[in-house]
C-alpha cells in the first residue's frame, strides 16, 4: 500500500533525511521516498499503518502535513 503526503517546512536535504527517518521508523513502513523540490513523500507500508500515524511522525519530526 502506498500513501502520498504533502509536507510543509522542509528547506534542505537534512530535512528530507529527517522526515525519511521518521517515517521509516514506524513499524510496518517498508520505505519512504521524500522529495524536497516536490515537498512530498510517498510511503510504502502495510495495511496496519494509517494516514494519521504517518502524519503524526512527520509532525513529531517538526514538519507539517498539508
């Protein structure tokens, strides 16, 4: 299953790494592709991982999900 997120607040590659690590730390997430230019993330995950869980990880990392 894949979920796309629009992420606000990323300004550099360090931000991209921080968001990617936060998303990939979630149990059930297989991978996260985070793109600075597009301000987006595409997360490949199992059925047990919902949008709110992904959003919470991004917010906890210090960014916003639009």
